[in-house]
């Protein structure tokens, strides 16, 4: 009899303690203020089916209210306005009925137990603050679906969806501030218009199938600025084509990351892209598989990208105002796409990198003329920089190429449309690979010290009807050679060690109408394909000085007309070293050694003379010469003993290897034409193109100060110090910051004192010369600057009486370096003796 009351008491106790037994209000159908609403603070509401806020109506939900949905098809549809503003301590909760944790219980909810919240196009005025939306996403639903609904969500938590967290339907641009999206089976945010990212701020995503906002419509609808704080998961993700239309600007702030999910994903810019990162926070365009930046975005465990995972960036002709700084492009180049394509786009790139492209690194499409400063292109499966015009090359400065199938910039259009001046810093990878270079009348191509041109094929040539000017030095000549010649510019085609072969390309030609080309300090190797000479000169205004031809497949020099020819060398050519075909000119200080036919061949149409020269080890040293045409030269037995000619072993340092300098004791030392200018060491001129230095010629000493860009300035020179020579003594400083001011100063004692973070190489008293400008790249900051100072102009001016014959001089450059702690830079030193 007592058992029944005891059982009843236990049931009552259990009922009172169960969270589900608390007072709850059922909702169904349309709910709005005045019809079931507002929903009150601290109250729990149950929804067995679905509810809706009709168009034109508002439902207010007060802080602490809880809505529990009981069916997998239960949906809360908002066609009007939902005003749900909780607080940090009293959140508004939308969840499923098994979730007792919101009522103080311990049973969590189940993902997909109800559909979720769905906002229609007329619900833009809706505001959710401090709300929790849990365990929706049944079917292919999401915890929140926005259908053209630009609502506001602040400090809301979206969690446990069986599908997506928030679905923007490709049409919505909500405001999302400080929201958290976690533990959703699919993407945190999906079907997101690109422009909508501008409304996101400080949202956190974790534990989802995709920890990002997946872009479904990549076309920008309005100009937009994006920072990392706008990007859930810190990244922009999409498989679609991203488009910045003409007239619009996309600005990416430091630290923004873009990840492509498809091999067809591309980033197309017709408007303006301003992607200006920093060294500490670069902007990165990469593959979704690249976990090294912004983490495991697709939540699939550790992975890295691979070349060709996505298409790349493409800039149209209308995008020329675009600027990329400290921007990285990785794993692009799917199909036959360059990682970056410039289709007539003259954009600016500074401190950018392209890595692991599936095809080319940078493709200029034959028409673009970008500015690229310190661009790095590495590990691409094709040529690093392709399809350039020769006029585009000056826009490149201090760029590095490594690990690509071709570590070079390829010029496919070599016709100069403007004057072009190139220094070593303008040549990415150390060598320019080119099709035929054509210099038309009225145009000048100027090549500085150390520039290397490599011809792309056996029919490639360099042809001038205008002006070709080279400014090489004895230590760093301008080099024209073939792509297989690794001795200059390195392994350009990245095919392992190789040497060029005779006839690898056509050669250099000067037409009869050439406007005054001046080759100074030039080396031509492996030319002479077919029956073409390595150098063919028909131009009466052309000057050749310290020009050497090695291993031509046919003739070395084919000369019909010249203004001046001094210090020329032909070595190991398959035919004549020098063919004097026609004209009346004088060839001074030439050396022709080891050639397959004549060293010097004077044709019947030529009245040229040769003086102070050497022919040795050729099949025939001299052919067709009469006594009046050869003087003070070596190698002609028939004319030896007359006009200063001799026929004695010249004693080269290493004739077989092509080292044609004279050893001490050579009969060619101090036996050249006594009426010619003295050699650089102040002695009577030597025979041949390599004067012996008995001391006094310019030499360098001391150590330069590394500049703020990591470049080591280097002194070089052309000519020698002379009180009477008509030629300049050009003292040069290379690898300095562009557009900086500096001076050359000198004295009469060397020094080695610490000074401004470097070494002062000249002791007092010191004399300063006028202020110089390093020039170089017009924009950006790099090491393309070069200082020039003509010391002979000062010596011969008489301004310093101590600059007399026999005086030993020590000099150094001092320059501004705004990036250095001292604000200054210092070169190494140069020592020289003033000659008569």
C-alpha cells in the first residue's frame, strides 16, 4: 500500500528537476510583435514545425530568450525584420530540442537536427547580436541562409551545422562583426560574393570542413579594401574566376592571403589592384593545399602546394595603375599559363616573388613594359620571364632567378622602338636571351659593364643601322654569346654544365648607314653560323675598341669600313681571324691567334693598314699584305726586319686556353709603333691587343662597405691617367643605390681607417671632386646606380698641380645611403699613376 505514493513522489521530483520540464511556450506559423511576440527575456520557446516573420513585420527577441526546434525540417524564415539583440551575459539561443546545455543540462545537440534560419530579400533591417545558432543544417541547409539579405550579425556564434555555417546564396552582403563559426561539417561560409568580404570583420572560424569563406561570385561590384581582419580564417578562397573590372580598385592590405581551389581559378585584373604588403606581412596568392601560410585552410591535414594548382594573375592593358609590393605568387601556372601574365599592362612590382609555377613565371605577352624591382622568380617549370620586348628590359632591376627551367628573361621582339640603356642590374638571372636585336636608324642601344646577351638560335643576330654602344671594361666586358655558354651569365638554360660551340648564332652586324656605333670592352663568342662573320662592319662611323671574338664558326671580323679600330682580338675561329674586305682604315693593336685560316687576310679591294699587331699560330698569319700595309707587327716572316716588323714567338701566357697576355720577356713588349700613345704603364706601346703592365696601370685595393640593400659597391675603370691622352680615364662605381648623390675624392697616400661603418681608403690631405648622381632605375630602390668620373678631365684641367707625371694617386667614392645607420656608403679604393 505504501509503494504507490512513494513512486508518485519520485516521479514528481524527477519532473521538477529535468531541464526539459521548465515552463516553455510553443510557437508556430507567423510570429511577430503583436502576434506571439516579442519573445521575452529568459523565456524558452519551442517550435515543432516552422515559424516565420512575414514581410512588413518585425519580431523582437529579448536577451536570454531560447528557441528550441523539434524537427529536421524546422525552419525559421524571416521575410520581414528580426531584431534579436542579446548581451554578453544573456545570449539569445537558436538550437534543437535535444540540446539541454542551454537549460543547464549536460546533453549536447546533434548537427542537422533542424534546418536553420533563412532570411529573405526584404529582411535587410534584421540585426542579430550576441546570438547562438546551433545544430542546424539538415539536408543541405545551413545554420543561417541569406537570400539577397544584407543583415547585421555581431558577436554571434554559429556552431554544429551538419552542412555549412552561413550560406550567402551568392547574392548577399551582410555585416559580420566579431562572429565565431565552429564545428560545421562543410564550409564556415559559402556562396559568398567577393564584394561581401568588405562587410566582414574579426570573424573566427575553426573546426569546420572548410575554415574560410568560399567565394562563389568573384567579380568585384564596387571598389573595395580588404585587410586580414575582413577574412574569416585569414584567407580568400574560391574556385571561380576573380575579376577586378575596369574602373574599379581592389586594395589588399598587408597580410592578406588568397587561396585558389581549382586549376582553372584565375585572378583577372582589368581595373587596379593595389597589393602592397610588407616584408613582415606579405600578401600571398597561393593554392588551398599550401598550409605554410594561413594554416590548414581546407582542414584536410598537412599538405603543401604543387606547381600548376591554379591559373595565376592576369593584368589587362587597362590595369597599368596596379602596384604589387611584397607580394608572393605560389603554385600557379596551370595549363600553359604564366603565374603572372601582363597583357599590355605596365604595372609596378617591388620586392615580389613568383615560386613553383607550373609553366612560365612572368609572361609579358610581347607588349607589356612593367617596372619590376627585386623580383624573385624561382622553381618554375618553364622560362622565368618570357615574351618581352627589348624596350621592356630597362624596367627590370636587381631581379633574381633560380631553379627555373630557364633562368633568364626572354626577348622575343628585339626591334627598338625607343632608345634603350641597360646596366647589369637590368638583366634578370645574369643573361638576356634574345631573338634578333634590330637597332633602326635614330635609335641607340647602350649596354653597360657586365651585361650578357645570349642568342636564342643559329639565325639570331644583333644588327645596327642606328647606334650600338657598349661600355664594358677589361675586367667586366659586355658579352654576346650563345645560350649554351655557361662561362658567362651561368647555366642560363638550367641544363647542367655546358660550353658553347662555334656557329651557335649569327653575330653582330653594322650596316653602311650605321650612325656611329661604339663597341668598347665587348666579347663576342660562338657566333659565325653559316657563312656569317662574328662581327661584320660596313659602317664608316663605327668605332671598335678592346673587342674580342672567340671561336667563331666562320670569320672573326669582316671589315669594310671603320672610323677606328684598336685592341681587337680574334682567337680560335674556323676561318680568318680578320678579313679586311674593303675600305681604307688603320687597325691598331690587334691579335689574331689559332684561327683555321688566315690571321689577317687583306682582300684586293682593301687598302687598310695594320700596325702594332700580332698574328700567330694561324694556318697563314698574313695573306695579301704588301710592305706599306704592315708595320711594327709580329708574325710575318716575309716582312720581318722592315717597318719594325718581327717574326718571333710572342710568348703568350697560355695560347691554347686563349690567355693572350704577354709574358715578361716577350719580344712584343715596348716594340709597337713609337708614334702611338704610351701604354697604361707609361711605357712605349706594345704589339698586340693585350699590353703588358709593368706597373702604374689602374688597380683596386681596400674593401668597400656593404650597402643597406646588401650590395657591395665595386670600382672599375676604363682607360688610364694621362696628362695628354685624348681618351677619358673613366673611373666607375657599380652596384650602388639608384638616384643617390656621391663624390669621388682622392689623395696621395693610401688609408685603412674605420669611417662611418666602413673603411676610409685614402689618407689626408684629400681632395673632393664635384657631386655626382648615380642614376639607375627611375623608380623603386635597388642597386642599379653607377657613378662615373673622368679623372683625365681633372688632370688635364690644371686645377690640381700635384697631378703631375709619375704621381701615384689613391681614390675612393663616398655616397649617400639613406638606408644605412650612418646614412652614407663607401667604395673600395683605386690606385693609379699619372702618365705623360
